[in-house]
């Protein structure tokens, strides 16, 4: 039995980078949504901050749908 260490390393690296990317996108989306809500409550709404929050939440939804598409064989 031979182990292809190069392929194992590539899979591990891609998994690590993908996980870091997903966590960063979700964390930034939550932070921007909270900041946007706090500024709106304080009476200083920021349209750019709200647009960035909506864009990142859309990225989170896209990541979720892609994961479901990969896992469910029917699609």
C-alpha cells in the first residue's frame, strides 16, 4: 500500500484554506450586520455599510447552497 503524500498534503491545505475562508466570510457578515444595526439605532445609518453586510450575507447563502448542491446527489 502506497500513500500519495503530495495529494494528501494538497487536500489538507485546500481544506484548511476553505475552512478559514468560510469562517472569515461568516464572521465578517455577522460583524457588519451588527455594526449596521447599531449605527441605525444610533441615528447614523450608513448605506455603504448596509450594502456590504447584505453582500456578505448573500455570499454566506451562496456558500450554503453550494455545500448542499455538493452533498445532495439528486441535484
